[in-house]
C-alpha cells in the first residue's frame, strides 16, 4: 500500500491497532549519520547521503508549525485515534531532515515511520557503522603504547 492514509481507520470496521503496529514503527529514527558534520562531537553527523531512506514515509497528526498543537505519532496514546487516518500528515525522511520547525510530542517523538525494507535496513546499519567509525577517528582514540625492547 503506497499511502496508509487511504486505509482511513475511522471507517466502520477499521483495522485493529495490532495491524498498525505491524505496518509502522514507533521508534524515532536515529538520523545522526545523515546530519551535516559540526563542531559538537555528540550531535555532529557524518554527512552521509540519505539514499534509500530519503523517501521513507512518516505519518504524523500535525506537521505544520502554523497549526497549534504538537505532532503525534498515529500510534501515540495522546493522538486522536491510534491509527493512521485521512487527515494525518505525510512527510518523508528528506522532509524531516530539511526542516527544524516541527513541534513534536515528547513521549512518541511526533511521527511513526513505515517499517524499513531489507535494503533500507541494511543501508541504515551500514551508515551507523560508518558514523561510529568516524566518531572514533575524530575523537582521537588513544594509540596503543609501543612495546619496549628487552634490555
């Protein structure tokens, strides 16, 4: 299904919450490897391209900073209904990375993403490994002591 909003859960006989948990992930995406490098060692990214993650669909109850109220994941207990409905906002990871004006719920992170495909998951894992290696190299890991020759 291309857009989960077309399943509109507010229709009679809507999908059970368990089905939505199978289609969406509640975990906030860790996009650190894809952020631009900066001077803050802990918040700095590696500048890796989003690749197959750029088009990953994210659903939220409110993605507009002009509309009062925080954005919630459709699975959040604070959301209007625990499912994706036609009135929810759809954005991509590329949209998320391009904007900083979102007002997200502190409990759920503000959005729920479609579950990653095998290729997206592999790409994400590889990006996190590269980011970890970069952080270690940038942090100046201590060198091993050089062995001394016996006298």
